[in-house]
């Protein structure tokens, strides 16, 4: 294994970094690498063929591209009317950029409509190699970088298949892939590197910046498996939605009708460790370590997206899951947003009751 600085790890081929922590590496790239935009990809399904890896990787890139709108289409920064004329304007703006920057076919218009409506336009899909190159180029440009690197943790026994799929992506103009974790060790024809990463910070605290830190967080077995009663002080809502955010107010009104939503705190100060700059969390369930962020269109611009991503990585290192929703989604489909939050919290509480703890501390 070759020890290298981050800048010396090849960005034009598939490599393995078996000893690297994925989230810490993503944070280091976001902070220090001038060429690469890192996208963390944890395949949800088991990879059995290289083409499975390719499809999953491109779906992940597409997800990031959707989250980045309007960074790559400023015309929709002020919102889009969800009617026929509004969507026609989106398609027209995307088609104009597509012609100017020579993106293939209906790639940009279809992606823009999908980002706005969550519905895929009917029609033939682009060939895989065309889609790979277009998505990699779009995401890298939106971040202000030249290339995208996928940081992938292959599941046990899938390293060779993942490496083959990653090699196909590189050969056809898609994202470069770095394989991480134990599943990336000892792969044939995949060079291994080691990069010095910054040490993990000390335990997180939800204490306000100028108060005495509370007792250490409880373990999974210490936390009650079911929601606490609404009459309990612990079940009371702490804080309130931001007065200028109609989306936060709408979400709170919907959550107030759900018995499982107890324990939530709005707009709380958070520090990852004693020396960290405090940040403000839109909505958090501290016991379940679940953070919900409600984002306006400014968060989709590269500078905000990059800052949000670094925040999310640090929160994940501290053991939190981060669910992000746009203002538009909360406004137009608050029911689906509430269902997604509820699904996560119920699963999380079930895991905690069984003594399983997700995330790292």
C-alpha cells in the first residue's frame, strides 16, 4: 500500500483506500481538493454484476444533480409554478442550456422536470455511457470542480464486481471511483493507497454555546423504545419554526397531529465538539439522532450545497442521520415529507429497543 497525500491519489482511475473512513475522506476532499467533487455512494442493494454497480452509481449521481438544482439552471432559482406553463418554462430554459453547453438530447430538460416534479418524463432513456458522461460533467460543474469522485464502500464479497463496474464508468467518461473499507482490500489490478485523515472530533453536544455541557449521551439501551407520552415534559416541543419560514410552519402543523413526532426540537444550537463553531439545526430529535433540514433555493447553489454537505458529513460522523427537504416539497407535498420522517423515526426506535445503535460516536 502506497502512502500519499490527498492530491497525489490518482483521479483518473479506480483505486482502493481500504483504511480510509468514507465520511472523513469526503470532508477532506470538500475542504482541500481543488479538482474533485466527492459524492458518497453506499449501494443499498447487493451488487452481483458490474452493470448493477453502474446503474446504482448513476442513480446516485442523478440524485445529487437533482439536489443541486438550481445551481445548474439559475432560471428556476425563484421557484417554479407546478402547472403546464411553469414546466414548459423549465424545459425551455434547460433546452437552451443544453444547446449552449452541448448536452445530449433531452438529458437536461428531462432532468430539470424530474427535479421539479419528482416524475420522470416518458420517453427513451439515454444510453448508459452517454448518461454517465453527462451526469459526471453536470455535477462536477455545479460544484465548480473538474471531476467527480465516487467514494464507495463495497459490501463484503462485492469488491471485484464493484471495481469492474467502476472501471467501465471511468472508461466511458463517467465519475472516477475510489473504493473504501475492508471490501476494497486485495482487489486484483486495483492499486491501494493510504491517506492521512484528520482525527475524529470529540463527542457531540446539543448544548447552547455558552452553557455547561450536559451529561454524556445515553446509549441505545437507555432510550425508551416507544414515543414518550404527550403529557410528559420530555415529549413537549422545544423551540419553534423560524418566523420567516412558511415551510417550517407548515411542517410543524403537520407534525403536531402525529403522536410519534414527540421529542422534536426546532432551531437548536449544536456543536460537534468544544472548539467547533455552533450551527443551527432546523429540526432535531436528539434521542433518535435525527436531523431534518428544510432548505430554500439558495441551498442548491454550489457554495451552500458544499457547506451543507460538510455539515451533514460531520453530523453523520457524530451519529446523526440528516434528512433534507426543499421548501417546495414541504409546501406541495407535506404529507409525503411527514411519512418519510415518521418511517425513519419508527424504524430507529425499533432498532434502539433491540439494542442496535446506528452511526458512530
